[in-house]
C-alpha cells in the first residue's frame, strides 16, 4: 500500500466520523418549551356550521387545540384540512 493512500483514507475516516457526530449532536438538542399561556399561537383550523353552512378559518388561538366557535347557537364542526 502506498502511504499517500493510507493518509487519504485516515483523513476521509476522520471527516466521516466528525460529520456523524455532528448529526448525532443535532438530534440531542431538546425541543423548545411552548410559549407561556396567554400568548397566541399560529393555527390553521377551519370550522363549518352544521345548520346554515357558514365557514370560519381560525389562524391564531390561545392554545393549539382551541374550542370550536359557536354559530346558530351550536358549536361549529371541525372541517378536515385540505393540505
């Protein structure tokens, strides 16, 4: 074996090892905490009134699973997202 080939192989092995360790460190970062209560969060939820057919799209809410709005004195039905 040529000593140059050995040096190249060692350099490539060290680079692969560093890249792999960097990827593992990236996975070890904890998920950030949710914002405190009272702050609005972005949501994309659509509701439809089962009585008259009126539709509402909610884009921000105080929590990720908000209560359904009321229309015609009844709770509106959740519409499955298109996307």
